[in-house]
């Protein structure tokens, strides 16, 4: 994993303040990519809750970013997995 950056000009600092229920929605309710149905390596858009597969599959999370401009994703719920926040605008993990 790349070293996280501390500052993001795309609004990460206010992410949870603007959307208080956001962390509860981080894991979404869908168990598969909304575009292709993949069930592994899923990511959740932190703006709208869209569930997409990561680049190691079809990359529908990035396709969603390119279509909508929603820059933030987190991993879909996986027992024992680590949590992180990625910004497509910065092309970096955020600390």
C-alpha cells in the first residue's frame, strides 16, 4: 500500500462532517458490483454509496469516478479487512 497523504484538496477533511451517516453507509448494502456482479474486491463510493469492483477486476469503481466525479472510495465490508480512504482526485490513500 502506498504511503497515505495528510491533506486533500477534494474535501476529505469535511467528509464525515458533511454526511454524518456516511461511515454507516461505508459498507453499503449491496453484495456485488453494480456494473458486472463481481463479489470480490468491492469498493463503496463515499458520495452516493455505489458499489463497484476494483481495478484488479473490471475497475468499475474508477469508471464510476470518471462518470460522476465522486472522488472517495472505501473497501466494502470484508470481515477482518482494514479500512482506508482513497481519493481518485489525489490518486492517493488519505491518512
